[in-house]
């Protein structure tokens, strides 16, 4: 039982400002012993932070990492997103049910484990994966699963200081025939030592900037480089920087490290293995837009990223690369970390800002754009982790060399997250515009016995492409011509064992789970889409249901508040273009689908990579 | 700051100020754009998407949030917009559980009006019901039936931004979104101050007021605007009466000095007006019992007794206490009477907090 004094102590350690709500509640939940926040604790927090109780309750209700019901000492979160789903996430659930009697939403009778299904944990190349407390475990097999869980029995919940089994960046970077710039240091430095990073080139770009460039020159350089945002939309970064309102008394640099798009894990690798590259990129941005403070919003599941960034920030301050008067110049810049609580929509930049302020992660309407009114209503420049990591490269090598990498209008290197039925899935750094087939071949092609059926490009919100699209260059503009988007740069390759209907049902359950619920078309539409696809998968759908899905998704596209609700049409329409017959076949009860009818997805033996 | 702008809405040139939304400009010009989550007394939301309009030929923007700009060309409705609106209404109808037959808001519901306007029938894609909270008894002021809630957020902002209490917020996410009063639990046990603002701003029958003197179908009620008798703010109240003139419920008049707001007293404190036990004639005590008397009789009696007391014990043996429920002028006259008629400064007033 937590006392008022406990609550007060936690609140005092962060401060009473609403923006600290996430960490206050996270700590109190961890202190509860059974991973929950009781009504008394919520009331106590409201009182100590001088907030209406409804705000605290509403906040907790939004983020899936919180629970108001007692769970257990250890929370097991098994990933059910696409990349894990197609390699047998359902088998993990079956084993947990058979061996531990665990169903999602239940605990073992001894109060040791509580099981939850969750969305992508960002370790998709070692799928199927799960998180126990804050430890990530990939490449699960029945034996591994059982022995991992046995290891937690009787132990206190891991607090994240030790991150458990290493699913290290080194291991998941694919050996690729392309020069490494973004990943140059990954695997070659000790990410917990700034000296090791500096010896390998960290902060040399910031040094260049501080020894003679003006802020306007930096903005001009980034504009000239043609760098486009790596968070999904591909907006020119330099242009965004130039839009930041310079008249306000203060402004912020915000790094979007929410990385929730299923199949995406590039930002995690950068933060874990080369944290100073992100810090350096943000500091250069701070210099360019005249900001003295930056925030990195990291999804709460990325415990190791958070720990390593915290340590990197501490060391950077110590060495004068952050803080007051950096390297003796007039430029001061510091960084703080904000955490997410388990909500994909918080990757949307305005939703992210609301979350940073201790609010429910509802997107805000635009205008005003964050560059005019963002965090605390002050101008805030939001960029993705990988976008920031590109900045030092541009400064070091110049805009011209940067533009020589990649394709027209999509310059520079790109991180591609490869998952699914590949021989060596993982992270590839390749020039923008590398073709799908080249990327697949870099991963050693498909697994033994697998043949290419389709791929999903850019996460759950991405398009389904078939064998005819293998020559497609993976940059911003070429996919657009075919009505596709590159998105976050994740590529999920599916072999013949995957049933498209079951796959789409999985995608639609993701949207249903992650819709923020603010606007009508998405809140109701995601539920309707899932319901219709589930009906088709279970053999009781009709051809009219297939059409109804398109109609609903089109209304969502037209009328939804943010891009989350606008996207289900993309996988749906691209899948229908290639697999309409498969969907219609499912509507015939005489032909039950072996994959769909055995519950959720292919239940197959698990083999480690 | 006050830069004026001109734009075209449905072919008509209208003017407004920079900073206004398309909706504000259009409404000032008397043009009608349907809305649901919008309310002029709360900040912009943009969540229901009913007010989507076409801007400059292609883009669909919510009129309630999109800043109006010089030279803009706005179409408030065309075939596509109407079909989007119909779909949204159908979605809301499928999501909730709406039976107007026993809804308090029947006939006075913005959602019902929109469904009529767009000819909505039974939703084509029904959703298996997920019932939300119904609680019509715990609170002395509010009735809650969230199955009729369209999750517009007007109540949340009414309480948070107008009453500044923040009793309501949304909890859950996506299709599991619902309201919470404080940390959950019955609204009657919450920190609600019973101002009724949330119910007044709710566009549906999800939050309604507890009846004070009974109910009547909304189409049989009549609205009469009056001034609150309780304090010096002078809030304007719209009293709703039934065909027999019975006072049923009160809303703040949106154009009054109170901008539509009321406190618990103005909102609910009118049950005495038509109460059978209300004193309607002066009472005079005879043989230790109060009995009804005429004004003439009562005034004569009071005057006689006051004169007697003043003669026997001096004017300062008399004190006068006036009521806050009378007007300034009446209070002025009362103190005048005490000072010059009775001859004492022993005069006071109950609104002395
Ligand atoms: C539902 C949704 C989720 C998003 N998730 C992320 C994310 O996890 N990481 C990210 O960088 N951008 C994400 N974005 C895009 C951001 O809104 C924003 O465009 C991006 O952070 C801008 O950075 P960039 O210009 O450097 O790409 C998401 C957008 C939407 C609509
Ligand atoms: S589209 Fe979906 S996620 Fe975006 S605001 Fe609407 S409900 Fe929320
Ligand atoms: S009646 Fe007033 S105080 Fe009570 S919940 Fe509604 S707005 Fe808030
Ligand atoms: S109760 Fe009424 S005002 Fe509140 S969200 Fe629901 S419909 Fe809107
Ligand atoms: S970790 Fe499971 S899909 Fe990414
Ligand atoms: S009235 Fe504009 S979105 Fe609801």
C-alpha cells in the first residue's frame, strides 16, 4: 500500500507541474508491487499535483502501460503486431496458455506474471518478441520462453537499469554492400562512453558549426542538402527549421523518438548504439533555430534507449557538449528526456506535444503548427531521430556530397528496417532509392522454404506490394507514383504461409487499438473495419462487407482528424488490388481458410534465426 | 490586429476579422454550417468532423477550427460533404444507443436535428452494443446516460474551462473512450458543484438536468427569460415552463451578462416559486399563531407596533434587515425608511458574506 508520504515524495522528486504526470505515475505504478495504480493513488497524485482527479484518471486511461487494476509482480507483454504475428506470435500466446495458464488480461495464481498483448516493441528483426517488465526478449522459442520466465520467478520487477538480455544493435545490423554513415559508429563504439564516440567522430560537426557558422547558414545548409524528414512524411527539414517562429521568447527542439510504427526499429538502434549522434543533431538544430532547450520524447517501452540517452546526456554535459556556453562559445543548449506511456498515436507530432505536457495524447488541429505553437505553446521544431542523426553528416560532408547519395529529391542515406520471412532480417543502411529486391537480397533473400508473396512497406499504415513491385526504388517519390508511401522505411516481407485476410485483420486490430478516439470517423471506423474483416476471416462475411470496408476507409481518409485515421485505406486498397479474390473466397463458407480459422494467425513451430 | 478579410462562402462574399474561423465568419453572415462538438463558449475542438467544408476547391477542413483567410473560397455543402456528414452521423448512431422515445432531450437534441436534416435511417453497419455508464440518480443535479454520448467533449470543456472545476474528462482510448467523473464512480459522489453547465452544453441527452418540478415533452415547453433573484451578478435565466405554466428547468441565457452560465442556486433554486407551502399572503400572529391577513391589515399592525416600540424604547431598539432578493431601489427605500422613518442606523442586508 502506497502512503500519502510515498506519493508526495515521488511528486516532489519531479515537481508538481502537469508535464511530470507520466513519470510520477510510472514510478508509483512500479512501487505498487503489482503494477497498478489504485484509485487512492490517483486521488493522491491529483491532490499533490493540484490537478482535477478526472485529468489524472483520464491520463492513466489513455496510456496502455498503465493499469488501474492489480496485475502481478511481472508484466509480460507479447507483441502481436504484423512482423511478430507472421512469424508466430499466436504460438507464444498458445504456449503461455498451455504452460502457464495465462490468457491476455489474466495473472498466474501466484501473482508472479500478468499477460498482455501489445503492439510492436521495436525489435521486429528478432520476432517473435516479448517484454517482461522492461526487458526485451526476441527470437522466442518454447524452451527459451519457459526458461526466460523461470528466471523472473521470485525476483523483483526489473526497473530498467539493467536491460536484460541484450538484443544489441550490433547483432541486428545487416551486413550491406553500402557505405555506412548513419551506422558508421554503430557496433564500433561503446555507446556508454562519450570518449569512444568522440574518437569516432561524434561532435566534430557541432564543433564546425560553432567555429564560425551563423544560424542562418546552418538552416541554409540543411535546406540545400535536401534532407527530408525520416519520420514518415518526408517534409524538407531545412524548410521546417526556417518556419520556426523566431519572435517568441523561447523555442524548443523536439526529437520524436516514439517509434511506434510496427516493423520499425531504426531509431532505437541509433539511440542505443550511437546516442551522441542524435544529441549532436539536436544541438545543431538548436543552434540553427535559436533554441536553448531540447526534449527527446522516447516511447516508454524503450527503456534501454532512455538509460543510454540519459547517460550520454550526462557525459555530454560533463564534457561541455551540452549545457551553458558549449565549448566556451555563446551557445547554450541542454536536453531533457520525456517518456511515452504506450500509445502509437503519440508519434504524431502534436499528439506527442500533448503527451509531453502531461495530457492525453490527442492530436491537435493544425494550424497552428508546432513551429509556431508547440510545447507549452512555444515554437517547437519536431523531427525524427534519424532526421537529426543525418544533420552531423551533412555538416561534415557538405550539402553537395550529401546530395550525391540517393535519388532525385530523396537525398542521403536511409535506414531500412527489414523484418518477416527473411534469412537475415535487421537494419540496413542504404542510399535512398535502393530497390526492394536489392534490400531483400541484402538480407540474404527469403528464408529456406519461403517464397515471396507480398510485402508491407512503411509499417501498418503502409501499402501491400506484390512481386511486380520488387524493382520499386524505396525513396519518397517513386512509391508515391504508385500510390504508396515509404513511411518510416520498414519493410515486412511475407511468404506463402501468410493469409492476406488474417494479415489485414491483424493490421486493422492495430488501428482499432491505437486510434485515440478523439474524432468520429477513426474511432468508429477502425472498429467497423476490424469487425468486418474479422467477419470475413471467420467465414461469415459477404462480398458486400468487402465493399463496405472500402467505403468506410474512404470516409475515414476524407474526414479523419489525423493521419492515423486517414491511413487504413492504404493497406486495404493496395491489398484489395492484388488479393480481392482471396477476400471473396473467404466469404464462401464452403472454403474455410486454414490460417484464419485456427484463431489468430498461423500457429507454427518456432525456430530461432 | 483587427485586420479585416473577405472570403467567399457558397458564392457569397462575406467579411470577417483575421483570427476568426470559417465557421465564425459564416455564422456572422447568417450562413448555416452544421456543427456538433463546437460551442461558442468553449475552446475549439474539431473532433466530430461534421462541419467539414470544402476550401479552395479541394481540401476538406473543419470550419470550426480552420482560420478564415482573405480570398478563401468555401463551399459549405456539396454532394460529397453531405455524404461524409451522413456517414459520420450513421457512425455515431451505430456507436451509441439512441432511443428518442425515452430520452430527456427528445425534441431538443442537436444530434437528433442533424439526423433529421440528413435523413439518417437505421445504420447500415450496426455495431454490437458496448453499453456505457447510466446513472440517473446519484446526483441531485445531473442525469447521465452515456449510451447517448457522442463523445464531443463539450461537457469536459464546460466544466474545465467555464466552471473551472474539471469534474469530467475522457478516459480510455479509441472505441473504448468514455467519460469519467473525477476518478470514476457516480457523479453524485464527485466534486461536482451542480452548476449544470455540462448538461446545458451537452448536445444530446447524455447529460441532462434533474427535473425540479416535473417534466414535459420539450415541444410543449415554453421559454421565458428572467433575471436571477439570488445575487448581484444579475444572471439571465431562461425558464422553461409547461403548458400549465409550471416551471420545469432553467438554463443560462447565452446572451445575458452571465454568457449562459449559472450557479447551483440560479440553476435549481426555483422550486419555492410555485411551491404549495410558499407564503402568498402576509401572516399576522394572533393568539400565538400565524394566520393569513390582508396587506392593509398587516401593514397597519406593523406600523402600529413599530410606533409603540419606538415610543417606549427609542428608535435604536428597532433594527431592519433587508433581503438580497429585492432590487437595489427597494433596498435603498428600505434603508431610507429605517433612517428617516424609524430614525435608526440599525439597518443591514443579508448579502454580507
Ligand atoms: C499516427 C502517427 C504516428 C507517427 N509516429 C511517428 C513516430 O513514431 N516517429 C516519428 O518520427 N514520426 C511519427 N509520425 C510523424 C510525425 O507526426 C512527424 O511528421 C515527424 O515526427 C516529423 O519529423 P520528420 O520531419 O523529421 O520526419 C507519426 C505520424 C502519425 C500520424
Ligand atoms: S484520426 Fe484517429 S488517431 Fe487521429 S485524431 Fe482521429 S481518432 Fe485520433
Ligand atoms: S454541473 Fe457544473 S460542476 Fe458539475 S460537472 Fe457539470 S459543469 Fe462541472
Ligand atoms: S456527455 Fe454530452 S457533452 Fe459530454 S461528450 Fe457526451 S455528448 Fe458531448
Ligand atoms: S517487435 Fe513485434 S512487430 Fe516489432
Ligand atoms: S463542429 Fe467542427 S469538428 Fe465538430
